[in-house]
């Protein structure tokens, strides 16, 4: 790990997570809401993205975290981390994929995960490290289902001329 900020955040998490935790993978900045927002033409800049995509996604993630905590007391929920000044998506991806590798034993994926670059990367890392992956209803995500979902998401995103490179790479590795 070459990023000192990510290294420091992982050290902080290790203060709490002594063993392995359940990681909640949920769209935050993208996902199906982002696709719908773009397709409907409600661009509205940063404010529109926050109102129509990010805030509702965070709400969905927190509701799922509450549900998952009924079964698993130790849940790492990325929606609880606010924006970090100067960070772009690649740094968040680096942080959360490191958390998956180092601190997670099981991942629970929220609805629409296949439309999110971050969730897709987390899925790939979970599979590479032989970690269990469950959907929002606590059912095992089978590789065939993941491939089908990712393929469908890629086609829908391409129709809106949105980038799909990360999703395509995850699909190829799945």
C-alpha cells in the first residue's frame, strides 16, 4: 500500500476490527439511480447529483446496514465515511478494496451493485480472495448471476454513452 492516507485509515479501522467483519458494498455516487438521472436529462450539476443520486443511495446503504447488523454485529458501512478533501473515486476504490482484502470475511451487496464501479471492484476482490458474497436479501451471489447482472449493466450504461471499462474488466475476471 503506497498511499499513506489509505494506510492510516486502515490502521484506524484495525483498532476496531480485531478479526474479520462483514463489508457492505453499496452504490454511493453511481448505480441505477445515476443511470436513471442521466437518462432523464436531470443533469443539474453537483447539486442535482447529490439530491437525486448520492443522498438516496446513502439512505439505501444505511437501511441495508441496519438490516445486516441484525445478523452480523460488526459491519463496515462505507456510507458512514463522508467526502475526503482532494480524493477522487480511484482513492476511495483503493481504500475500500483494501478493506475488503484485509478486514472482511463476507460481503453483502446492495441492489444495483452491478452498476457501480466501486461495488464491481469490491466484488472482484472478494472473489479473488475467496470471500463469501451475498445480495441484499442475504442470498449467495452465484458467479453466473454476477456475470449476467454485469453484462446487462454494461449494455444499459453504453446506451447512455457512459464509461464501462471497469465493469467490463470485472466481467472478464468473473
